[in-house]
C-alpha cells in the first residue's frame, strides 16, 4: 500500500499528517488479514511461538490488532472501508463460543489471556456504537462470561493489575460482574510503585523502562475514561493526569531527533508503543506540550521504525527493532507480540479537525537545544545534543530487581549507559536464558572485574547512591555465576561507580573495595588479588565493519554515522576493542572500546575514564580536560573528586560513603 504525498507545510519535520497515520494503520491491518483463522477468532502469524503456546498466541494476534482497528474506525466516526470491525465481530462470536474449535483459551487455561482481554475491552469501549451495540445478545453474554474470569483474581506484582481494572471497567459498563475490592487494591498497589515525577517501577524495586510509558500512563487513564461515574476513578483521574504532565518532559527528552526512542528495557519489540503517553496527552488535553510538538514527536517515531524495515515485505510487523532481531524476544514473546505497537496508534481516535492534526509541527526538545537532566526516579542522568540529535542516558538506578539477591546480568537494564542511537549487545550465543531472556555476558557500557579465567563479573542488584546536579553514583557487589539455573555465585569485591554526564561525554569513575560481611548466595568468595578492571564504552554498529583508530587522545570508533571515543584518565589504558557480528539490533557489525587497569586492580584507588558518543558530522566542541582526586584527610573522610572541562567548568564532589 502506498502512502499519500508528504505535506511539508503542515508537517515540516516529518511530512506526515493524519492521512498517513490512517494509511499506516490500514497497511498493518491488511497485512495480517491472510493469517486469520477461518472464523477470524485467532490470528496466527508466522514465527516461533511464545511459552504460552500457539493457542494463546492466536488470541494475542486478534486482540492486539483489534486495538489498532478500533482506534482507526472510532476516530473516523465509524467509517470502515475495509470492514475491519466486521471481521473482529465474527472473531468475537467464534472466540467466546465454548463449542467452537477456534474458541479462545479461558484465563485459567492461559494466563496471557488476561493481558489480551485488556486490548479487547478497550477496543470494544471505543467502538461501542458500531460493534458492541450491534452484537447479538447471545454473543454479548458470552463475551461477558469470558471476561468475568478476571473478577476477584489475586493481584500480580506488576502492570498486569491494570488489565484487571480496565476489564472490570468494561464489565461494569455493560452491567456485568465487577469488584470494588479489586479496584481499590490495584490503585493502592500502583501508588506504592510511584517513584515521583510520574515515574513508576513495574512492581518490585527498580524496574524502570517503557512500561512507565505504555502501561502506567495509559491503562489508569483509560480506566478513568471507561468509568466516568465511578467515585474511585473520579478521585484518581486528576492524580493520573498530573503525573502524565510531570512525566512527559522527561519522556520527550529520551527521544532522538530521528524519532528513535531510548534503547533500554524489556519488550522493545513493541517499538512505537512508547508513544502511548504522547497521544494520551492529546486525548486528555494534559501536559506542557503544544499539539504540534506531540504530532511531530509521534510521527517522527512511527516513521523511524517504518522507514527502517519494521514491517516486512508482506506488511507483517517483525520481532525486532528496525527489522527482525530475534534476540529481543523474551519467553512471553510470540509472533503477534510486536502488535502492542497498537498502543502508539491511539492518536487515530482523534478526528481530523483536532488541533493535534491541524497544528503545524514544532521541534522536539533535542531539536531546540542541548540539555542535561537528572532523573532521580529511575536513577538516570540524561544528555541531549542538538548538533547530532543524540540522547544519552547514564544508569545508576535501574536493574529490574525484585529483591536484593544477587542476580544474573541483564545488560538491557544493567548497562551503565544507553542511547537513542546505539543498542545494547544481545548475543544469543552467550545468553544465560532461564525463562526471562535478555540475560547475557556484559560487553558494552559496563564496569567488570575479570577473574583469572577472564570471565567478567556481574552487576545486579544495583544500590543507587543518588543523582544530583549531573553526577550519579551506585554500588554493587561483583559476582560470577557458579550455577546460573540455581542462581548461585562466587562473590567478590564491592564496586562503586560514579558518572558525570555533560554534552556528548560521560566521565566514569570506579573504586573497588574488599568486601565486608558475608553473602548467603556465595559458593565461594573472591578477593581483589589477581582481578583486573575492565571498563567498556559505547556499542557502535553499522552494516559494514566499524573503523577503529587509535589517536593520542584515545581510541576512536566510527560506525553507522556515529563517532565513539574512549579515553583512559586515571589508572586505565586502552584494551583490545571488542568486535562482534549479529549482536546489535541497529547494525550487523559492531565494536566496543575497552579500557583496562594497569595490572591487578588496587583496592581503594579511584580509576577514571571518559566515553564520548556523537554524530560523525557534529562539530567538535566540549571535551574532558582532566580528573583530579584529593586524598581523604581525616580518618573516615572520603576523597574529593573534580572533573575539569575544556570550557573551564569544573565539577567537584565528594566520593560517597
């Protein structure tokens, strides 16, 4: 399907209008049509099944594509030239018929069905005049019976509680069963996960990623939208709107000028689902951004993925980031999982005369100027640079930990740095898969201790030590797996890492100290004797092998239009760069600079390195002039550190206790 001509007057940044979005939605929906089962109840896409099985995956295909169809038709006032709703109506009738061979699994038969029910009820709510109200009463009763299995279910310690809430909101709206106790409990749980500024952890302790965007700034507000007369929803609606308004500026700062979202966290195969709060701001008229900024933001991100092959030759959304990249799949990922990108299509609910579609596009934050931000909620430092449109994040507070036990490495959470233009390495050949996926040996943006066999240590759990004025610290206990399946480890020294982020540069500081106390999970302890420190930089990737140069100021890697630098400042010298193939979601060939300690690591010494990431065409500007460490004076005092910059700025701070 061809797209309409671009409109550079209305959309000077992307050329896209609502007509382009509608055409993209049609392309997605028509692309999956050949994979629907005869009764339309199941949508079976090609690819490896999830652990939930092909039956559940078929329901997932129905539910997630239905969400796009619902937004597409509802925003057009019921106009449905491709008869999308007719097919989904047939699927609803067949899927909820217990005698039909293509029926849907119950919630008891497949827990994943609870997830998919949420997409179905949101779709039914938005298309009610054209779909639900026209269903035969018997079909309506069967849908209610199928959905009612959610009522009274115990809480789950993550965003799944909101699938229950929106399901019960729909049931309540059609005089079905629902539970006030469920809603009260789930809203209270959500409050316990809020970390300030609109940032949530997805249950647990430090599970910060795009689930804040596509779950916690979508479902709670949609629950309010679906329950306008419910006192509890009326109570929480202003709370959720205020948090959305607080969160949006941080979220906007995590998108590059090319539209790319930050490559961090799980379920990245949902791609532009990260736009959910962008469109929610337009739907609920909330937040600090003008409509032209919201559309430029959303259209830029959708184009970023579609222009880079997210849809294959048959217009099926692939499992990956640009094109297919199977290493991004997790145990719960099936062939239809990527269609939760549908959350990023909800702007189609807004009619063509809405200001978000009629306003002239306006620039993103990274197109307006350089910025540095402290995000204490997730424990991040953020830097965006206008010259190249790159956004960088330094991570001192996110690790996906549910508790404080030692855990395997999850680089997509536990790397020290992420960006909009690079992708953390995920190598299926070295993964330690035990059910969650994305566990791997740390290669890029890491601080590791190498044992006698050259095996790198692992980081999680992370102990955040604060994010203040462009400086962040965290601490962890180095450990090596003995039996990954049993989660037993050899436990080594304590590692404290600090970062100063400014412009395109991160100064990374490391101090290793002998452990104090015991570790229950330890099969054996490892002292610092004989360990070497390795600190690695950005994972640059492209479709041709990266160029690597050694210059007086440090190593330089050029790949994919980017330039990465690694400079040893205190106690670190250039190590062998890592060259890899097939481990990056943004390019076939990749390389990482490494810096290593001169000899075995010295406990108590502060090591320092600088890592730069910039576009190859960006004008050289700010650089690191040096790092000074003043030794501790009085007993118990901590060293003072000063980072000096080429423009004369000096940042001084004490090493954390």
